[in-house]
C-alpha cells in the first residue's frame, strides 16, 4: 500500500468526521441550523444509492482510476464547502460520491490482493487511518477553527486531498471476471448475505447517532470549545486505534462474525450507560463515549473483510452494495439525529443508538459463521 494512498484515506476520514465534532462552530459560521445540517448530511450519505452502479463500473474498468477520481472529487467537495450554505450543500454531495468511489475501490483492491485468512489484519491496519483522523486530524482542525475560522479546515484538507490524489503511484489494477459477452456477473444474494449486509448498516446507524450528537453534548454539558472538543476526540481516537489494531490481530483468529458480535456488545453496554447518565462526571462520560467507539470500531472493521468475500466473482459490486446500504442507513440516521438532537437531546440519541445496535446483533446471528 503506497503512503500517498494511506494519506488520501487519512484526509478523507478527517474531512468526514470533523463535521460531527465541530457541528456547533460550522452551523454558527454558515448560518445553518443543526436540523438543516442533518438534512445536508442526509443528502451527502444518500449518494450511497449509487454504490452498486459505481462498484459495477469499478469491476469493469479497474480500481486505481476509481481511487484517484474519488480523491479528486473529495478535494473539490471540501473546497466548495468553504463558500457558505450553498457551497456546503454542493460540496458535501460531491464529497459523498468521492468517498464512495474511494471506499469501494480500496476495499475491493485489498480483497484481491490479500488472502481471506489474513484479510482482517490488512483491513485493520488500513482502518487505523480512521483512528488517526481522531488522534491527529480532528484536533488540528479544532485549533484551526479557533485560531482562524470555521472554513479553514476545509481549505487545508481540500488541498491535501487533491495533492495525495495526484501523487498516486502505480498499483495493481484488478478487474472482476466477466461472462462470455463481457457483462459483469450477477450478484449472489442469499438470506445469510442479506443479513451480512444489513447488520453493519444497523450498527453504523447507531454509531451515527453518537457521531452527530457528541460535539453538541461536549459543548453543552462540559462547556468545551472547538479546541477542547478536538483534543477530547483524541481519547475517542485512542479507543478507535485500539479497535482497529485489535481487529488487525484478533479478527482472523476469532472469526469475522464472532468479532462483529463482540464489538457490538461492548458498544451496546456503553450507549446504554450514556442514555441513562448523559450528565455524568466528565471522566465517566468520556469513558463511556470512548468505550462505545472502541466497540464500534472493532465491530465495523471486522465486518469489512467479511463483506469483501460475499461474492468473489463480482467483488467491487458486492462491496459497493454493502457500502451503499451502509451509506443510506447512515444518511437516514443523520437526518433523524438532527431532529432528535434539537428537540429531545443527547440522551434520546443514545437510547435510539442502543436499540439499533441491539437489532444489528440479532440480525448478525443469521449470518453464516464464515465464508
């Protein structure tokens, strides 16, 4: 894996997650309400409806072009978001398409390059960039907002994303096997496959409730400013680092399905605690938050190698379908979260999160142990 590709994934993750952490600062700067931002994030994630089509194109034309093209769309979207409400709307939608293309092509590429028995380790190491965004990217964004203005991180990340995209070197460009007439193979969908697609989407919906509300929660309950929120997210990043790194070592040994269930159970306990005691002492509150993200990260990273093996004859299309289902679920959750957060508060977000996580665990029980 080339350093530029990991850098591209890092800035992509930072650009995606900083919005939730600094939602109060961004809404004040743009003049948008929290509910309106939820609607824009809904549109951003609704781009996931195109995932199956994008996966089909990647299977036919190769993964490297999709990585570079996706990165360029990401960068342009971040730069447009600097321009105010209309720029945020258009930029976030472009960001959604770019992130989709990058995510599908990278996951399919790993699936073709790494044997299934070792894929949990490879995926866990790549997904450390998500934790890295919390440990490094988000705190830097918080400082930039406090020192300059709300739009500064969008400028820095947009330029960096375009730079990393243009710096991509040559990597193996895999394409899916095709039928005799050149058309991609049909997807193979079974009851177990549908469950394997649905369970991570429900889990991600639960996590989105926390992603959406945690910045406002830290500001209102603990009186955090943007810089303090950014550095508080470091604790979350450490938990996610533990989840990703733990997945890289344990998922292949425990089994993908068992790892998903174990991480989900840990997250469930934590979000129930947040729902019961949303104004607990800061040590308890941050402890529950980082435990929730630790469990989520371990579970969701463990699900990625499972997704990449559901249909090896049309890998990018199946990965695209998986990401698409998760994107639509995340979009719906973000839309709901904006309304719930504004009208009922963080404790209700945490309660809804608990219900979604518990449901995902029940659905995961219908998945075959391994593929």
